[in-house]
C-alpha cells in the first residue's frame, strides 16, 4: 500500500522513464539492432529525448482516468505496434512506415502477404487477437486509482504539458535539432526518430495557404506571362518521350570510386552532343514518384508536407494540370509505361488523374520475365513498348516511361559471377560489392539507352527524347563523396532526331517539361507557361508556391473556379486480350491449348470464376492442365496484377464452352474483346503499402 502511494506520487517520473525505455525498444525494432538503437540514443541524445517526449505527451491522458495501468498499457501497445510495423516494412522496402500508410491501415490485411509468409500472417493475427484479449482483461480487472480525480487541476496540467511540448518542438526546429524537409525519408527516420517522422508525415501535408493569396495576386502572376508567344494550335509538333531512369547517375562523380571502364558511354556521348546539364531532384536514395510528379506536373515538392507523396494524398482526390493534359489539348495521345507492377505507388489509380490515355505496366509486357538477379524487369524491354506506343496512333504521342532495373536494395555480398565492370576504392568490402552490382546494372541500362536512341534515329516522325535519373542510389553518399558536392542532383539529356540546337543548362525536375515545350514552340498550361516566363526572375519561387496552392487547394482562379481537367478513362495496356479457341491436346491430364491474342506471362485463366494455374507459351498461346471442361463452363483469360492482391487488371470476354467439335477442338463464339480495364476509385486502397 505504501509502495503504491509512493509510486503514485512519482508517477510522472516513472512514466517518463518508461516512455524512454519504450522508445528505445521501438528504435531497436525499427532498426533491427539494439546496438544501432544504443548508438542513436547516445549519439543524438536531444533527438532521443524529444521523441521520448512525444510518447510521454500522448500518455498524459492517463491522468483523466482511474484505470491508469490499462491506459498506459494501451498507449504503449499502440506505439510498439507502430514500431513493429515500421520494422517489418523496412525489411521489405526502402521507405519506412509513413502517415499515408497509417491512414490506409484498413487495407493492411489485404497486403500482409506482400511482406509476410502465410505462417507469419497467421502468427500476426494470433498475436493481435491475444493483445486484444489481454487489453480487454486488463480493462476489466486492472486496479483503479483510488485518489480523487481533480479534473480542474489535471486538465490544465495536461494542456500545460502539451504547450511545453509545442515550445520544445519550435526550439528544436529553430536550432536545427529537427528538420521539416525530408529529402530522403529513409535517412530522415534514422536521423530524427520514428515518432517525430511519423507524426510529421501524418499532420504536415498539402500546401499551406500563402499569406497574400488572393484572386488579384493570381491575376498579377498570370500577367507576368504575357510576353510568351502564342502556340500554333495547328503546328507540326514532335512526339515527346520522357525516360525516367531508376537511380541512374554518373558513378565517376563519386570521388573514391574506381571503375574498370566507363559505365555509361552512351549517356555520356549524348551529353556531349545534345542539350544536357545537372538535374535537380526532390529526393535522395528513394522517392521515385516525387521526381515523377515534378516532371509531369511542373510543380515543386518543396512546398508540400515533409515526406509527402502527392500520389498518396491529394492526387487520390482530384485531377491535376499536367503535361499529359496540356498536350492532349493539342491532339497528342498520352501514354505511361513502367516495367514494374501497375499498382506500384498506386499509379494505376493516379495516372487517370494526370491525364494519361493508356498505361502499360509489366503485366502487359510479353518480356516481363526478363529480370535481373534481384527480380526487377530489365529496362531493355522498354524499347519495344515505347515503339508500340508510337505506332499505336496516327497523331503525335506523349510517352512517360519509368524504368526500374536500377532499383535497390543493392547486395552487400558479391552475386555477379563475372561482372563486366569491376569496382574498387570503396571504404568497405560490403559497400564495394554494392557499387559493383549497381555499376553493372546501370551499364546495362546505358546499353538500353543506346538501343532506344538507335531505334528512334530513323523513326519516320520527329521525336524528342528526354533522359534523366530520378535520384541518387541508396549508398549513404555524403556531399564530400561527390565531385559536384550536391546530393539532390543527377543529370539529363534532351535528344532529338531533327536537329535542335544544343543548349546546356542546369534544370530542376519541375522545370524540364516546360523547357522541352518551350523549345518546340508549345506555350500552354498555367504552370508550364509560368516556368517559361518567370524562371530566374524575382519572386519566382514565392509566386510558384502561390500558383501551386491555388491549383490544388485554392479557388482555381486561372480556371474560373472549376478545373477543366477530367479524370481519363485510362486503359491498361495498348491492346485487348482476345480468346479465340480452345483445344484438348492431352486426355491423360486434361491439358488444353488456349489460342488468342496479346497474352503475357501475367495472363491467367479463370473457369467459372476460379483461378487455374496457367502456363504462358507466347503472346498467342496459353496452356492449362488438370481440369476437364464441360459444356457451358465459362472460361476467361485475365491479365492479373503482380501486386500482393493479385486482382484481375483486365480480361477477355467471358464465354461458355458450347459444344465439342471434331478433333477435340472447341470453336468459341465470335471473339469479343476484353475492352480496356479502367482504373477506378475503388482501386485506390489496393496499393496502400506499395512504394519504391
């Protein structure tokens, strides 16, 4: 009894100590290392104390209840569960657990098998059930605080604690103990701690309303663009292709690295002969979708929340002015290509809000099984896909291509049997192995660039090809390691087949589309015209922030208050899957040959709504075995998602097997095509945890 009274008197101190222990456990789980958690705590004690204060502040609410033990356990379990989720996520992807992921926890069960085996999923469910039972028992049977609840004192003291925490936050930011800019979200979580970073990504989203925001200010900004020439709506404009290369940059810029030969001879030759320069990007080591967002929309990520991905926030709710929408108004067909799954970063759902007509993901590529050692589809498959887009229309095409071959995490053990390029000079053997793997991957990517340029040189239409890296690779680089002394920078080239003048300059990723349009005589789109007229002028960034706020979060004054951009009925893949005939080729195991068009390795057969293991032979032939088909069974061929959900992306027309004809061949009803699979809002949650 005396011990209980004493503990009650010093409960704030004990609670603070427990929060420190709890936070240490969370960091150890997030980093999967007690040693690293200890080094973090001792190396950054102020940051450690601040994150402890976050947990402590949330736990102050226990003083409003009598069942304080229960509420302390409940809040502790909540924080620990978030830390465990972050640790599991980091074992399987580069980016940590963020606010947008937290907001999509209702989709967690549908994506658990992406990160865990079936046994592990079962253990998770059992563990959560046991935790729920424990908390329920604790709620019923835990002792109550027997003293008087003095709300008139407790509530003001809790509010005082919150105010003190807010003051500590401002002090930490002012003294740069913390930061609100998350260039590499994975590194930031390691530097500033899981609770702070998670809270920041939850609450710091969107663009804050600028102080002087008004219709008059937007009109003033638009007036500054009046010096631009008019766009000839009947002009003969070139096809425009953007090629975003995953983690692609020049390794010879790393001061300590020695390569046995030039890893990127084709890209270097293009830089020497065509317009090029350094390319400022919004992130380091990860964040592909944010570089992509900047290039497509012309908007800067600098004004969004810390660690925010617009693909996971505002673009799930609304359309946005983009290069695709602007060029569509000039008669362009708009295409997106990505040799990774359609759901990665939610692109299947987001691209219709950016104005794309078609999206070809890896599931629609016949060569999707051509992968590197880590399982990423090789970039060489993209040449044919780009040419298919160009050939699919008679009008001009805007093609946004996203490569994936250079994706990490790079192996610290040597896994290349006979590397074409050897690497030396790294501080450790493990880092040298990572560099050697990476350098050989981008050497293959550079060969793809050469093949693509060769294919486009003689293309019968004018083509502009913009090539750039989306961010530096995840190699723990510092500014001292780079000759150019800047981490947020890759390089770009603007190639063409009709003789544009070479103009070298450094550009930001949000400026590149406006620059390309300017060079070919296109001056359209609110954001793009702004860049063309105002780059390098006074208040350029201030006015850009206001324009971005107005278009995405404000009154949309340039559009008269209503966005003119409607969500497109984007089709997945360029061509329909068709199902033409079915032939029994073996009665021993009931093997059937299915004939049709536009099959890929992701094509799979459904019979009466159930999936059946399918063997891909080629684009016109599939095989299934082990099931005897009867009259009126319904057979469907679907292109199935490679994401964890494995949902059907598109399908052929359902049809019944009506009659067995001679030689065991079914002739199906006259082929009706699948039609395009269009991305719907219902798909938005499917990729909640997918990221690069």
